[in-house]
C-alpha cells in the first residue's frame, strides 16, 4: 500500500502479479463536483489527441495502489491521499492488439489542483469538468468509444455521493 493513503471500506485491489497486463485508472475528484481530465499529446501511439483520465500500466512488482500513486505523481505532480471507490474493472484490447486488464478508482489527491505538472511529451492540456462538460470528452475519439466520458460520469456520480456522506 502506498504510504499515508486511506482506502474506503470494501475496496479489494486485484492481484497485479497474476501474469496479466494491468492498467491503473484514477478519476481524480476536486471535492467540488468536478473531475480532472487531460489531453493526450497528438503523437501518442494510442488515442492521440484525445481527452483521458490519469493512469497507466502497472509496473512489474507493483501493487494497484502503488501504481495509482506513481501514475498520479508522474502525470500531475499531486500525491494520492485516498481511494474512495472502485468504479469499474474491465478487459480491453486497443488498436495495438495487446489485451489489458484495467481497474478504475475514484481518488482524492493533495497538491495545487489549479496547476498540475503535466507529464512532458504525454499530455498537452487539462481541465476540471462537471456533468455538463462530459460531451467534451468525445472529441477526437471514434463515435462509439465513450469509455472516458462514461468513467468520468461514474466518478462524478460517486463523488457526489461521497460528498453527501461527509
């Protein structure tokens, strides 16, 4: 477990040493009804120029919470403080033909949320979006590909529930 990170009751992380290729996805909530998205650089091999959530591949020997913390730090400069909810688990195979297992979580972070440190060469811009902005996430993708918008919507709905519980 990443040090100092609280995990909501009932969350069970997958065994990332099971031989599969795992992806850690983080829907970062700002506590004000918005989630963080960033645009992938136009020269990225997968999903170039598309809006995306924070996340990436779990490295060998790494647990899911460790991967979440590392990806958040690498892509934004923020520190993971809480894993609030598991949003989804799925298996998918993108255009590169490599099968991936993915687990996505609603998370909270600490740091200057107004000025993330985007990972050089990987992301070009960011936004905090609310429910009314979800259409923006469908911009450079295949019309049938609504994964990022769907996951952001799940995160927004769960964040609203989380705020009401506090």
